[in-house]
């Protein structure tokens, strides 16, 4: 009996150790969850948002969502909706949703730090709004001449981008940047109560005039995110 017990013990101990080693290997994996922010959007481009991505393997599935605040900057049109001379989107507020799928082209070689290259497909939706309590520049004629409007304007922006990206992961921190081309569709739905050119006073419009404008633009996208990975 004592001999049989020793034989069973000698066989069991290596199996237990091997099983523990396999469990430790399974627990040690490259980060699958990525949470980040874009400081350029927050401080310069009137978009306060957060990005989450789940990356179980060679694919990453994520979403960015947040608030659009009025920064009253002339350059905001381009970064919000692409090249357009219509509207002063820097005076608008709203929200945005950007789901994305990343296809990673290389596997991480080190669990502690690694460089990743990927191709990304992004879909974009933004809703922006301005009310009739103030007036803003509606059209830029050039040479400092503008058409101003006092209006309620509800703007729906749809678009999509194909980006090339690079991500560097160091322990539980990462930096991610990507750049690409896409198409933006901008749809204004306006109820105009006043209109005029500076320095002339605005002419009141009663009853309000309803007007729509729909534009499509080819534009670029650049994203720089900093975040944590776990």
C-alpha cells in the first residue's frame, strides 16, 4: 500500500505543477480593454469624449462618444464637418457617437510593451444645435464679408473614415494615433428669424423662414489618444 501511495504521489505532483503552469499562462495575456481620451479634441476642437475598445485578438471593437461644446472658433467648421463656408459650428453644441472596428496587422510580441499597426473603419454621427437667442455668421463671402443669421438650426452630420493607425502599449498605458480619409454629409434644418450682412442690422423675418442645406465633403481625420489598458 505504501509503495502504491508513493507511485500515485510521484505521478500526481508533476501533473498538478503542469496544470498550475498552464493556468498561469492563460491568465497572462496582452491587454484586451483600452480606455482613452483625445486631448486635442478636448482643448482645441470642442469635443469632450471618451473611447473604449475591446480587443480579444487581431480585431478591436470600440466606440467614442461625448459632448460638443461651443468654443466660438472659426476653425471649428473644418474639424467638425469638413471644409464648408456655411454655418459657424463653433457656436453650436451637441453630441457625437463614433463606433469603429480595427484590424490589427501584427501580433504583440511582448506582454509588457509592444507596437501595433492597424487599419480602422469608423462611422460618425454628430448632432449639433443652435437656438435663436443669438446671431452667428452663416456664410463667408471672403474678404471679411459675412451673411449673419438669427435662427434655430438643427444639424445632423453623418460620415465614415478609413484610417491607418499605430498604437504603442507600455504595461498598462498606451498612446494611439491614426490618420485617414473619409466622407462627411452635413444636413442643416433651419428656422430663420433674422438675416443680414455686417455691419447692417439684421432684418427680422416673421413668420420664420424654413430652410435646409445638405452638403457632402471629402475630408481627413487625425486622432491622438492617450489611455490605460487592462
